C-alpha cells in the first residue's frame, strides 16, 4: 500500500472490526469504555470490535467510537476517519477544570502532573480554562484531514487543588451523575446538525 487512502481504508476496519460502509456519517468519539457501554444501553446499538483497539456502536446514522486514551490515539483515529470522511465528528471527553470561566483547553500528553507546582503556575499564567489529553489533537488532525469536528467536554475534576485531583471514587461519582446527560446532549447535537444541514466546522479548509 503506497497511498494514504489505501492505508486508512484498510486500517479503519482493522482497528475497529467494522466495514467502511457500516459506519454512520456522524461520529461521536470517546476515550472511555463506560461511555460506549452507556451509548449502547441508551440506543440499543450493539458494540462491535471489543477484540480490537477501537470498539464502536452504530445506530440511526450515528457511530460512537472509543479510541482510547491520549493524543497519539486521537491523531490515529482522525487519520483513520479520513477513510469515510464523516459529515461531523463530536468528541465527548472529560477535562480538568482550572481557574477561569473562559479561555482555551490546554491539551497535554503528560499524566501525573498534579504535584508539579511549576507546571501549575504555567497553566495559571496562560489562563487556560481546562486541561485534557486529546482535544487539540482532534482539532488539528481533523483540520489536516478536512474533517469537521467539535468537542463537548465534561469537567470531571479540579486538578489545581489537592482535594480536587481525580480519584477512582470521584470519577465514578461524576460519571454516575453526568455521563448519560453528556451522551444524550452529544446525540441530540449531531441530530440537530443533520436535521438543519449545519456543520461543526468553524474553520475553512483551504486548498
């Protein structure tokens, strides 16, 4: 295989276990197995590819794909989605809330930084609104692949203070309270986009 389209046409089914023509035109991305399970329970869509790196479920023209954790997986997913050129991709992720009501989401591939005073001071200096591990990569790789994409993030912790650092118990509590609503909002957003012929794209793809 010499061309990119040959590679992604082969690799998207290889990574997901799903033929290209069985994906929906509107994609929800997640990096949590619990989201995919909840999507399946909410919609009745069967989960496919549990033996593959990126399991998914599809119903009514909407596919949810769990691509795993971190920027490398996010970039791989956006490259692979160029095989089907979806009409819209919406990332349903979690993020850590920082100090400000408005601002940017800082994406890092670093974990276990919550103890690092110098790094936390840098985050305050640049006035980030939130921090996560995938959003900027999804937007960058989506733009490079000419795929319209957006993100709807759930604030799951407050990592700037010791008592706000995510734990298994705190994450489970947030998930039990908000994940179903998060998914429902994502589904409705894609249905609204589809119904009104809108797009999540807010940047122009120049030639």
